[in-house]
C-alpha cells in the first residue's frame, strides 16, 4: 500500500450493495485477456471496485490509433512503443494504489502459466478474434473457470458467459466457424502470420457499455457462493446479452451449449504441486527433479500449448535457418529478421520442432522458459505410471 492512503477503498459502493463483500472483492483474482479498448474499460472498472489481484495479458504495443477508445493510454505511450499490458497495469494502480495488477506481455495460450488460470476466480475475455476466444475457452474449461466474453462492433456489443458444465464457446460454434479456426490453428509445420486478422471497428461507447457489463457479471461470479447474494442477482451464465446502440435495445438470449465429447471439456484437476520446480530450471534439471518427485525411471514432458523450434527450412531457395525459439515467438522472429521476412512473402517454411521432451532432447541446457513453457505453468508428464500434471510451484510468488 502506498504512503498516504489512509482511507479504505470503496466504502460508498459497499454500503449501496448489500451483497458486496469488501473482503471478498479485495481477495479476488481476475484474469483479463486482452488490453485493447474493452480491456482498458474492464481493468479500469475492476480497479475502481478494488479487485485486489488483476492479471492483464496482451502481446501488443500501443499504437496511436488506439488512443481514441482506450481510457488508460496516453499519446506518449504510443511514441515510446510501450506494451498495452504494462501501461494498463501501471495506470490501474494509479487509479487505485491498494490493488495489485500484474502485466503479462505474451500470448494468452502459450505464454501465460496455467497456474494463473487455476488461481483466479473468473476470467474476462476482451478479445477481438474467434481464434483467441477458442483458445481462451479451452484454457478456462481446463481450469474449471467461468469466463465472460465481451465483443463489440460499431454501435453494438454482446456479453456471453461460459461456465463449465453449462455452456462452452466451442460447443456453440457452427461447423463453418469451427473450420475457419481449424484452418488457422491446424497447420503444424507451416508458418503462418497471426497478425491483426479480423479486426473490427469499435467505438469508445460500446467498449464502455460492454466492459462495464462484463465487470458487473464478474462481481456476481465472485459472490456466487455467498449466501447473502442468493436471490439478489441473476447472472448471465449460459446466456448472451446483446446491446444495440442504434435503437437502444438490450436483449437476453439463452445461449447454453454443452455437447458430449467436446475436446474443450478436458479438465485438469489432479495436479501435483512441485514447489521446487520453476520455468527457470534447465530441461536436464527438470527431468531429473520430475523423476525423483514422481518416482519414475523415464518420462516425457508433453508440450500442449507450444513447441520448441530449432530450425526452419525454406522451400525456395532450399535453406535452413537456426531459430532455437518457442513457436509462440516465431512470427516476431521472422518479422524482425530481414532475410526471413523477405522470404516469408514468397516461400513456405517448414519447421523442425520438438513437442515431447525426454532424455533424448538435444538441447538439455536450455531452460523451460526458453523452450516455451512459461513460469507457473502446469506441465503434462507421461510416465510408466501414467500421466501427471505438475505445477511449477516455485514460480507462484511472481503472481501473488
Ligand atoms: Zn464444448
């Protein structure tokens, strides 16, 4: 807590709403995926409410065009090429010095430790593409967490709340939407660019309205198992709220879709906490420690959300390039390398990659983070005794 903050945040709010529990909100943890127009509004509102722990994920830098609809960005941030997540975190803590906001500059699927998904009370999606929603849904379901999706386009917007066992984004996709997503995620050995696909025009008004509704829903989810809240509020779980700015109409639809055999429903709940393990450990160290911890003689670390690329091979001319990076960093690497960037417009790249790491892995001295496993992640380990999910517990203090 900063010096001079003698008052308790949010007194007014809590006397107005009887079901609001100050302690509960203070102790709450919320993951915000995306720090664009919606993400700005959402984090601002979470900060005003006094939500104690907020994690903001975004890999983008601020651009001058973001300023017209992002309340927390300033012109200077764009000139300084600052990352959205970092600026959002800083400004939110200026608004409310009693909260803690952790920025994560990276991809929400492969660069955010799964331990964070497990730790939060609710996830708020402030995303602008189907593929990102598909991935966020997978992770939230895997962690058993409700996620609140916001979408805005021109003067309209929508809020949808997905809760494990009740509603799932993937189950609600049409075959056509699903095929588009598969096309973009499925080609494992061909390099693709993920840049700015399907961005839509938005206004600061729809971002304010939808972002506010998302946070209101998050507050209810945080109080869901609190008895005093019973009967006092209705959530949007399994529903969609649609706002139409042109006509000032708001409608609520049932939106629950939960099918059998949907691969997104895979739940990781039997997790071994390895309080000594960290993403800063080398592969060699990790394999040794895991063998000890699990009492096995051989094992394989299965990278579920990322791959380690040691080289890429171009078609024309036929040439190999040493890369040594996680797949999640490959696009940026290619666009920063003049030769690769030029080639990428006219030739296909094929990747030489590793997604199962065992005693034969040739780069044993690299750290887990260097091969694409983020801090505080949960890794899937296959052994002769079966499969284990192991949390890199030594990284937890980074996010407390
Ligand atoms: Zn599903």
